[in-house]
C-alpha cells in the first residue's frame, strides 16, 4: 500500500527515531497535533460552512513542508506505510458500507456506464494528458493515468455533507467515487505488471491470468466474507459489544488476504465486502454503520493531514508550466469529455451531466497509490517518479480547492441543490400535525407529514400538504425518504415510546438539537427525566395539554400565526391569548425556525412569526 511520497529518501526505522523518553513524548505530541489539526479542521469547516478537505490539506502543509514540524516518513519510519494502508482500506470499506442498491434505482444505468465505459476511457485520456502535456515517460504516464481515474470518497463524502445536493446527483457522485477508487488502483497495478513484462520479468498470458485470478478472488472473498458476517451476527454467535470490533478485524483480514494475491486488489475486496453488508439483512446495521462513520471521520482527517505533510518542498518546487497545463487539461477536457461520452442515453439531465463533468476531486488514495508506484519505478531506474508525485499532488490540491468551493454554488445555479435545510418533517398524521403543517406551508417553509397509517394521512392530503406513507423506522425508508431541505423533525404520534424511538434513530441525521417530541404527562412531572435526556428528542412546550390532546388533536385545536412588532412583543401576545395557549415555534425573517421547548425560555423578537395553539 502506498504512502511514501518522497521515493528517493530512505525511511529510517521508527525505533531509531524515538529513542529515549523525550523522543517518545515528541512523537506522541506529533500524533496529538495531527488529531487536533484534523478534527479542528472538520469543526471549523462545519462552523463556517467551508469545505473541510481544504482545511485538512492546509493543516497538513502547515505542519509539514511549511514548518518542518511533522515529517511522517522520518517520524513514523516503517510504520507509516501500513498506517496509511490500513486507514485507506477501512475508509473504502465504510464507503461501500453506505452503498445500498435501493439508492441507485434512478441512477443505476449512469453508475454502470461511469464504471464500465467512463473508467477505461478516463484511463486512456489521463495517460494521453500525462504523456503529451506533462511530458512524462510513457510507463509513468500510464500508471498515473490509471491512478487518476479515482474520485476519492475521502473528499466526496465531506463535500456532499456540506453542499446539500438533491438525492440523484449526490448518489451518482458517491457511487462513482467509492466504486472507481479500487478500480483506479487496479488499473495502476495492471500498468505496472505490463511494465514488468516489457522489462522481461513476465509474459502477457501470466499478466492476464494473474489479473483474472486476483479479480475473481477479490470479488469472491468480499462476498463470502460479507455473507459469513451476516450469518454470524444474525445467528447470535457474536455478542453485541464485540460486533463492531469483529467486523473491523474481518475488514483487515480480507484486505491482507487479497493483497497477498495481487497488490492493491485488497481495496476492491473491502469495497465489495462493504457493499455486500449494506445490501444484506444485517442486524444492528445502523449502529455498526455509525461506529464505522466515526472511525472513518478520524481516519480521513488524520490520513489527509499526514499525506499533505509528507509532500516535500522539492516536489512542489519542481512543478512548472507543464504541470499547470496538465491540471487544466484534466479538469476542462478529460473529465467533461469522459462524462459526456459515458452518460449518453443514461437518463441524466444536462444539469446533472454538467455537474458530474466538473466535480471530480481526488484525495488520499490518489496520493498514496501514486507514491507507492513512484517508489517502484525508482527501484527499476525508470524516470518520472518524482514528477508523478508532484502531478498527483497538484491535481489533488487543485481539485480539492476548486471543487470544494464551487460545488454548492454550481449546484444552486443548475437547480440541483436541495435548498436551505429549514423544512420540517412531522411524524404522525393527526389533526394537530395537519394544523401545524398548514401554518408552516402558508409561510413558505417546506413541510412533510409521515405516517404508517394511510387513513391518518387523509386530512393532510385533502389540505394539499405533502405526505409520505410508510414506516419511518424501516430500512427502505432511509432511501425512499429524501431528507434534503429538511432540518427539523417533530414526532407527534400518540405513542411516546414510538416518538422516542424515531427521534433516537434520526437524531444522528438531524442533530439532537433539531429533533422534538410531545412530552407525556410523566415527563412534565419530572418522571423518567434521565431517560428523556438520553433518548428521544427535546420536549415541546405543552402548557396544560397532554400527549393525547396533541396527538388526537381534533377540530378544537386551532393554530394561530402572529407577527411580532416593536409595539406588540411576545409578552403581549401571550397575554392576549387564552391561558391554555402555548407557542410552538417562531419563524425568523430568513425562514429559519426556533422551536419552543419545555423548561427553557422561548425567545422571539420583532418581525418573527410566532405559531401557537
């Protein structure tokens, strides 16, 4: 697995670098600095709504080439390569673990063409750009061309979280990134094996046989390992607290086994393993997926910082006008042409083709795999190894910055953005839910009522309110219910335990601060307060109403919407209402909402629209 970015520099043993207590303390401090830089960058990206991957790259450059504080090859020695290898394998597995076939029912044709037609076409065009524009020797150009087929999930996933695309283009970009990542690595392997043949160390039949065996082995091991995990977990052969650790060990084991057969085939194996599990009836799938997402966030943050820090100044300074021309051709010619040809007749709109033709950021895998094969070329005394790494770095940094900052505005311009996440999903189709939904809709907020009882949705449908029929806790709902544009969920059924279960499940998607439920009388009296704090959502202000009053509702519950002014504030509004009237939420002038919760003062100011009953 690649990771050494400077192939001409020896990596000393890690033990020689940390002799003595102070050396160990310094190494621990550097690890802490990587963690702080990685997670700190992710938090800043969330806080200021900027692409996190850009901050991660800048943090790595600051710790590495800019200051010299962190030199991964020197500081970690021989541990650096396996560290990056394990991290990339887990990242790709987690990516495959998010790919459910239900999700691509509208984009399956496009995904297949991007893999079957787009990937080989991109390899050819990338190679031509490397050879004719960048001036690489042909062996180096072919290997780099294969590597740059990838559009890494380490970059795409953070961008998709922040850009709020509609479901179809988001699904297409995610599937392409995760599936093509191991495909690009395998292309590089095939190119290198062909190079060995040209050097007289093998034959073409051997290469073909080796590649076929490796492909069959990778697919077979990934599928069989996935089926074995499902059988073991669902059969109760592994206790709950060991399921996530066991799965992690299985990922590493299948990766290593496939690597023994053919280098870089392990990436395909773990991706197939993840896809197999994602499309199986695996118990505790949601809990395991969340654990993997947490691990992946840590790994993506750390690995991207480390790889950015491992770029040496000589590599950066060696970039010239040919590198700039190469990057320009890759972005403005190769990618658009590849997507245009591969998606002909795929059913994608022109807007989706334009977006996909522009967005192709590269990440961890591109740098790591290029570094690995650059070292191999150096061992065979073949020119172009340093230039390969420099070009890969230039592509990664350019695409990370350009695509990171342009995805959201381009999607907005093309009409592919889901919009501001100020919509409200209400679970339960009672009269109370319909009354609140009417007021939200009247004031321009997206609203959706979800219920598993078709008759309960009759009143909402008659009122022209968008509805979704189905069990919101089912796995299929995860792919049929588009959450784009919705930032708040209110559970308003008569069953408090069901409300709690729904919001405990969806708090991960919306944030605990954005899920609310009607509190039963026991909660209002302070009973089971600890459980209410740990599970479910925040309790709505209820006044003297009970759970049944809210959920059953009826015509006696009437909602009002009042705009506050400098002369008529919230206190005056409350004083003008009946003693049983309570505010539910306030709509701000920018159409964001503030929900009134039990036990906390409700803040509404001038020009806010207060909805209550």
